[in-house]
C-alpha cells in the first residue's frame, strides 16, 4: 500500500459527517457595497497609494507621455517591454526616440538571466484588472508578457484600464469566470515588495520591485 | 552554511527554557512590544465587530465544509494537478517528505535550493536533511534568513525573527555576511539581505515554497507573501517544489477571498498582502519563464490522527495566521523558542501533540491560563481552550485501549491521580469536608515553608486558623 493509499484510507475511515456549503456569495452581497466606476477608481488609488505605490491618471492616448515623464524623473534610460502586447509595442516604437532604450523580453529567461537580474532597472506591463477594496492589481502573465517582468526589475510600471476595476477579489474571480480556467501563474499585487521582519520596521524593496508605478487610463479622469 | 542548532525538544526542557526567557527582562520587553504592535494592527483592521464575527463564521464554515470532504478533495486535487502538469507526491512522515524532496533535487543534480517561507519544511527539518545530502538549503524570507544565519529556528510562524533587535541583526550581518560593515539602519540591513539573496535566486537549481491554500477544482497552489521571495523561489529556478500539510485544501476558488482576508488581517493587520501568487502549472510551451517542473508534496505527519476524531479535527481548520500567539499571555512571556516545537503558542500546543506524540508534548497543554483569548481571536473559530482541555485529559488520564492519540496517558501519575481523587472525595462529602477543614485550621502551622514551584515566587500556602463557618458561628 502506498503512502497515498494509507493516508486516504485513514481519512476515509473517519467517516466525517458532511457540512453545509458555505454561502460566500451571500456574505459578499450583504457585506460589500457595489460602487460606481469613479468611486472604485478613487478607492483603488487610496489603497494602493497607502501601500506605497505611485499612481497617475492618464488619458487613453496620453499614457506614453506620462510613462516617459516617470522614467525621466527617475533617471531610468532602459525599460524592459513586452513587444507582443499593444502597449509594449507602442512603448518600443516611441520611447527610443525620446532617449529611453526598450529591450524586449523576447527569449527564454535561461538565455539572459544574468542581464535580467543585474542590468534591468525597470519593466513595463499591463494589469488585466484591479480590486478597489484592497488596492490590488491583477496580473495574468503569459507568453507575451512573462512573470519575471513584474518581479525582478527594481521599478515596475503598470498600465491599468480603470474600466476593469472590480469592487472585491470575489467579484473579480466570479465575473471573469476564473474557476473555469486559470493561467500558469495569476498574480495579485498590492504595492512594492516590503518586509517588517526587522524589529517590526517597515522597509520597501525586500526582494521584488522597490517601486511600483500605476498609470490609470480612464475617460472619467 | 550555519546548521540549525535547535531540534524538536521534548517537554522535559519546556520549564527550563520558559524560565530562561522569563528571567530575561530584555526579551520579555521585546516580546511584549512586538505582540502589542501586532494586536493593535489587527484590531485596526476589524473596526466593525458585526462584520468580523460574520466573516469568522464564514471562515469557520468554509474550513469545516472542506475538512468534511477532505479525502474526496485530495483526490480531486490530485486529478486536477496532474491534468495541469504538476507532479503530486504523498508523504506520511517527515522522513518520507524529505526523501521525496531530496530525490527530486538529486535527479536534477541540484547544489542549491532557495526556500520561500514554509513552516512545513521546518516541521520536517528539511534544511538538516538537505545539508546532509550535500545540497545547500537557503532561507530567503528575510526573517528566516536572519534566524538561519543565527543558527536558530523561527520563534513565530509569521514573524520568524521577532525575538531579535535590529542591533543583534546588525552584529549578525557584520559577522556572517562577507564584506558587510556594522549598520543598524533597517533599510540598509534589508538591502544587504536583498543583495545576497538576489544572487542566490539567480543561481539556485531548486525553489521550494509552502502553500497557503490548494484549490481542488482548479488544481492551483496559492501563496501569500509580502517580500517577493516566494515569487522568486517559484519562478526563477528551473524546478519548483511546494510542500504542504494535507489539510490546506479548499474545494472552490471562491473559498479563497474570505480566507485570504481573514488571514492577512489577523496575521499582520494588513488589508491584503503585497503578493498573492496562484500557480496552476509549470511553464507552458511558448512561455519564457517559470519552472519547467512543479511538484507538490502532501504531508500527513499526524494530521490524519487529528482528523479521525470529530473534536480534534477542528485543529486542522487553522490557516496559520499566528493571531493566537500574538494574543496569548503565555507566548508573550516566554516566546516561541521555549516551546521547542516548530509551531509555538496556542496553535502549537494543539497541533504539535499530533506530530510528535503526547510523550514529547504533554506539558504543553498545561502551559495555558485558559483565558480564552486564543479562541476569541481565531479567524476560523478553532475552540483552542476546549481542545487544550481535551489534550490535558488525553495526556493525564490512565492509558487505555484504542486511544485517540499517540502517547495517550503519557503524563499519567498514580500519585497525582490519587491526590485529585482524594480532593474530589473531600468536596463531595460534607462530613469529610468538615473534618478536613477542621484539621487544616488546627494544624495548618505544620505546612512546609518550601512548597516547590509555588514558593519560588509566592508565600507558602497555609490554611487560615479559623474557618469561614467558625467565624460565621462566632458572629451569631
């Protein structure tokens, strides 16, 4: 008998009585309000800024200008982009003329891991959606926009369409039907990397990005 | 690499270790301050009492629903993980779990394993096993890195280095990290750790992590963290091994948001943690990063014993937030190392006996004031005081056939049982009570001045020369 079979046999022998299915939907319906788009955006910004992120409201056509301003202010001349995405392709097409080099994440990490860890000061990705209640970005990395972009470079800049802000995590996963298909790695990000492991003193940039910048595209702004 | 110097220790040393901390005013102040900080952070996150209570009720029902279906959910999880390309392994004991993990490492000729925070890996003493096999095992959570450098184990499940001051950490880094000058600036210390560990994330052959929740319906492993080291361990190395207890399963993805909210708010008083990482497969064709292999090791290690008993099963509802420790007057005074077990504090007292047997842990259940704070703050309503009473009964009643727990009766003493029986007999019989109390009031002066542990900090117990009934009679 394998360890698997022995463990399962012991658990089954307990004959645990069934328990009622928890009413998660009912709890959220009675304990969380549905806010309008403006209120959700405001709440999202308040929460993620409390978590030490920078946010900027941008227009649908004007985000590249703000991206350039942010990079210039931080004296960053090298931005990792995902050219297989529309925003990555636009950044790569327009930023070099403004003095920002835009190397592409276009090959497996094994071929350039050292450069990623040592010579990549910033990366630019999109967020699939966001959560107002907690000031959280939802990232859905894929072949075009890989996972390490939002983790290794010290500065992570994210483009978010405010039309995709949900009230709660629960609402996001239900409305987007996550239970029927998740990617290799789905991520919730709520600020730059941090730790309070030394004498309960909060410090940013523990292992991941030291700075998180969110460009909020919204017509209402 | 510095080996751990602490191993699971039997309860025989519990009193001595506790006394050492209680006698150290500096450590006591340190724990008091840290626990006050964590308690106020948690309180600030739950301003609405009604919401807190309803969310705790929901959390409890989610854990109980999923535990009731545990064997079925494990099979569903296995099917969906396998479908997703994640390799599942089962281990009954810590040795089996270590053997599985090391065999994966050896298959890949691994030299370095970077570890995200995982209390189960502490439970199985993986670092010892890895180093014995010639594989470096490096803790990458900042607190865990600090205690590993110091040759210690974590003293708290959420804040592993909570017992250390920044000055101690500064000295530690200066002594143990090559080329580092003394600094007690916290930001500078974090940067030192970051720089050391970044190199290791890049070099490591294996990344190891724990699991906060495993979702059966999607075959997904969820990790909660703030630092990003968990994401590094699960993304940068070519192989990711996750290890978790068999109880950390939920059936539905929708069970996660309430539990996550309870976990982060109860643990560190955060609305949400910086990262919530949901891993559902190894790297797929065309993807440019992520591990090529993902493994999950499911560990029993006494959990099935707790599961077999309806009352003890509630122990497995735990989501490892550590709130019970933060609010425990005993933990606050003695700290985590005094317990000598991987899991300290109230949750440690009720889970460790299943892992280590009551022979090694019988005194832990008595180290409680039963004030009820742990039960009141538990986000999933584990009745910890009730379970402590049950464990006292299991540990101190005479051994019998078919016990619910390994080591049942380990603390049993004929003398102690006889004394308590005599006590009960006196209080059940009015005549006997009158006689004993009369004798006590007349011969109380015969009580010894040294009454063991009681008189180390208190005056000796002596019956009053006059009983209450005598005084009332004199008053008429």
